[in-house]
C-alpha cells in the first residue's frame, strides 16, 4: 500500500487472464509455490499448551499443528497411517495426551509416534515404529508459525533475512491477539496480494484510510524478491489508524523509535503473509487459496497486554471496514479479469511492487515472462 518505489522498467503490464482463472495454473501454483515455500499458518500463541492444536490448509493438504508434551511445536499430515483416514476434523482444540483416528482407533503421541493399533500385534511382521504420522517442516519467527512441505526446505531465518531486526521494537512475540476475523473472498489470491501492495486505489476505495494516512506518502525499502514493502505516514500527531483517528493505546508500544510514531509499515511475505505495524499495535493477514477464484483470509489484531479494550475495538473496526472495502473491489477485479474482453493493462508508477510480485511469481513457476512482465 506504499507509494514510492522502484521506477518501472519501461511499459510493464498486468498478468494475463489465465493467471486468475485457470484451474490448471491454480494447481501448478499449489505444487510449485505453496508446497515448496514457507507458508505462514498462524501464531504460536494458538497452540500455547501441550496438546493444543490447530488445522492448517496448505497446498490442498490438511496439517495438524500441535504442541507436544516437551513444548515443541510439530506439524503432521492429517492422514492416518492405516488406511489414510483424516484423523482430525475440528479446526482447533486440545488433544488429551494423544491423537486418535476415528475410524479404527490407531492412536499417536503428540510427537507423532504410533502408540497403539488394535489387533495389529497379531501380525508378526508389524512394527509400530514404522508407522508414525508423516511430518512436515515447521519453524517459528517473531511468534508466527511457518510450515514447508518440501523434503529439504531452506532455513526460515535465511528466507526472512531481509526482515532481520526490522520488527524488534514491536516485540511481536509478546503481543496478544484481541480479535481474529476470517473472510471468504471470491477472488484469486494474487489479486489480494497485489491489492495490498499499492495505495493507488486508496482515494477511491478507502476514505477512512486516506484522511488519516496520505496515499502518496512514505517510501518502500524492500522492492524486489519475496519480501516487499515499506511505510506510509500517519497524518495526525499522536494518532493512529482507528475509526476515530485517535491512538488505540495511550502510549506507543515500548521501544518504538520517535520516527516510527508517525508511520505505518506494510510488508508482504511471499506467498501468503501480510504484516502491518503501527506505533501502538500490529495486525497480520494470511491467504489460503481455495480455488482459482476463491481465497480464505485470516486477519488478527495484536496488542500489548494492558491495551484498553475500547481502543483495540476502535482499531479492529477501522481495519474491518478497510478489509471489506478491499475484498469487495478484489471481487470486482476477479469478475473483470474473467471476461473475454480483459487484456493485460499497464501498471502505474505507484504499482511498482505489483510488478515485483509478478516477477517473483513467475520465477517461482519457472517462467521467464508472461504478458508484459520482463
């Protein structure tokens, strides 16, 4: 949502129609991007105690993310090693010390080991150690949980190196969630990603936002690669992005630098995380593609433990309005790019991060060009 960035290399156009409408391309993205990159699946605070779990959807797979008795967080495919039954149905909860398949009661430890398999001892060849739940790589960063389905994924810290130290002052791991909203949007995930990466649309779509944060303010500092973004200014001195325009909290978060007290930072992490940092709180979005024209979005607001409830609600209400404005226009964009009349249009200079996102997408798909993207 930032204005100043890289100068576009000549005329650069948007992606062709099939990138938003093709089921085959959607499946290719699942395999070549979401099954190979680190994908954010939420916050570690959601699995705070031993046995706490959540289900995560990644590249069409269901994963069980669970904290073990040893305190470690693990991710397992939600597939029984007996006959492949889905083990867990609830989206979130707590296991009472073990994980049991509802079909034939094969039972697993919180560390994935097979503990019990009724009557399988009658087979003299059977060894329980050969049949643990299949695991996926999982790592934590700033309180966020990321999973990777690749056999040998790169280190998460290496992937997120461009953000090293940027969020330290916010102490994101210590902030607590005050509200979580899930949205079901009838639009391709890339349209949502692109929408987050520019404020060219803000004067028309976001009157509440533009009265508080000038849409041509700020600058980008990460302009190429899998992590993009920068900052915009907050116009009102001592204010924040809330419906009232007042700060959500009496004081900025501890450690926030003076220059950051009048800024809002926006960063996107390819392929599915948006992080927004303000002087007094933070919020994040994750995207889960569920079809070439449908995306599940989770948004959560993070505050210090002593944040006043009224101020937090003021911030939540502001971004819920802003989110719904964005989702609506993205649905209109999906309808438009699905038309036989749509052809790739030119990016404006304010949309340089969109062109950078397109280049990262094409590289992840192993393509050198698409439409007007060099």
